[in-house]
C-alpha cells in the first residue's frame, strides 16, 4: 500500500475555490459515503477547514488513487481539469508524513503556529473513527500528528505570542489584570477588529459586555451575540466607571473619549482602567496615558507587539522543525516494521509450538509431578524461548526500515523454515516524490 494526500489550501487556491470544497459536518458524511465507493482507496480521512480541504488515503496504486480523488473533488466543486491542475496539490510517501505533521503543528497555517487547526485535525480523525474509514496505519498516523502538535505547542510556546492586533490587545489586557473573569468590557464602535478583540476577551473569561454604536441596532445585535448590554451612543461616557476595559473602534474624525472625562472617572476609582484604541483616526485622547491608573494602547503600540510576536513565533518554529523531523523519522521507522510483523509473528508462533511439544514430551517422561515443579519447568522453558527469540526479533525491527530490510526478513524465514501467509500491510513510503499541482 501507498500513502497519499490530495487537496487545496490557502497557498494554492483563492477563497472562491476553497469555499466550494469547505465541507460542513453533514456534507462530510455524504463525501465519505461517496469516497467509500472508490475501489482505489483502501482507507481515507477527510480534513476540511476554511483554509484547506485535504484527503489522506492509503491506496494500492498511487496514480489511480490520486486520479480518482481529483475527479471526485472536481465533480463536487464543479472544477475543470485545467482548474484542478492549477489549484490542487498532492503528496506521496514520506512527504505525506511531513505535511500532516506540519499542518497539525501550525507550521503550514496562514498564521504561523495558530491553534485552531489542532482541533480540526482531531475532529477529522474522530469523525473518521466513527465512520470507520481509517485503518491501522492511517489512524496511528493521525494520532501521532495530534500528539506532536500538542507537544510542539507545549514545549516551544509557538502559539503564545500575539500575531494579530486583536490578540495583542487581549494579551496586554491580561498582563494588566491577570484573571479576566471579574472584568467588564465597553466596546465603542463595533468595528471588525474591535469585535474580534471582544471575542478574544470573552473567550478568556470576560463576562460583562457593554456595546455602544452610532447605529443602536448594530449595538443590540453585537450585545446579544455576546450576552451583553447595548448602550445608546450618546450615553456611553456615563458607563466608563462601570468598565475595566474600553475598546475604541469608531469611524469618528475626532476623539470620542477625552482626558478630562477619564481624569474625573479615575479620581473616584481604585482599580485600573484599560483603553484599547484600534481606530484610525484615534478615538481616545493620548493624554490619557499620563493619568494615574489609566493604561492606553493605540494601533501603533499593538502593531509593535504583533511584530515582536511574529519574531518570537519564527524562533519557536525553528525549534519545532527539529522536533518535527525527529517525529517523522520515528513514524517512518514504525511503518518500516509493519512489513516484518508477519515474520516476527510466525517466528514467535513456531517457538511456542516447539515449546509446547517439548514440554509435553518432558512431562510424559517425568510422569506425575507436583504443581510447583510443573510451574518451574514451564517458566524455565518460556524464558529460554523468549530469550532465544528476543535478539533476532529486535534486530529484524531495527533493520526493517533499511534498504536490506526485506532481505533480512526473507533470510529469517528461510533459516527458521517459517510458513505464514504474509499480510498485505506494507506501506511504501521511501523512494516516492512529491508533485506540486
């Protein structure tokens, strides 16, 4: 069998093409039902996100498997052959292992080190398990990818550095308040980046949300989405004393929050007040930075944090690369042992047959023996057989991934006169090359 992957991603296809192959949960069920009808696929797992749709499969023939998957996706997305050649990308052999490991670790994402893909790969694997579309190799492959993704994020911290303005704002807020569960946020202007910052804040524990916008209807919609309260635009200044975090993202041509008002609020306030100004032109008077207890970050401050975060993620990615390559090597070594598993199984089976025959002869000669003596004899016999077979078993596994791995297996079969029906479990990973598009 061979391991292959085919699909599209944010590097190869524009969003108008990707969205045609972005399958919902209900759609994936029909996709899986269709793919099960393809005799060229032994097993498969479908990974579909907004930025990529990829089908991982084991196949008896590479060209046939890739051709059938491509034809199916073209039909599903109504793409021509020329479009498919332009947008699709496929991998075979070792490149498949390297690719999925990179994807799961966030090294192939639009945003380096992003975390969402980890859960999406896990969801794809769990769904495949429920639909029984994987096999031993493919399931183990995805399990290892998921484990590696978690380990890379834990050990390198690649996902801990802010790489968007909204994320940077939230990280700065956390550095001031620590636990956000008792904090309240007032968002003024309901702009896209402001809403994203609000989303991050709520995800990290903020429970009290106040929303004000020139369009009160829009304020009501956003407040309802996050379980908050909508405030009429001409009343939001009266709510400053209730907020811990204020996000400014209006389209106003002038300051909407002035230093005098904040100074008045802070004179009667004991806890800090954090301002995030994402608007251009600015919404919040920069003189607020001079007021004790008030903290203000504008768009330039946040973008500097983003630049530093990207640099930190790139450094973490270098450490992740080494971990990834080690993981690829380990998985390839494991796959290499699959070809000799039938030989090892037959060797152990023959050892057990000889053991039982000799024990039967021994006990026939000895006659009646007490349970303790019989147990000692059996234990000694098992120990001798296990120790005798241990070294050839270990060596065969070690040599399995080498160029002479198959030869060592054949020699062992000849030396021990092993008769077994060889299982078709070999996955060919070495010696195959990737073709882009």
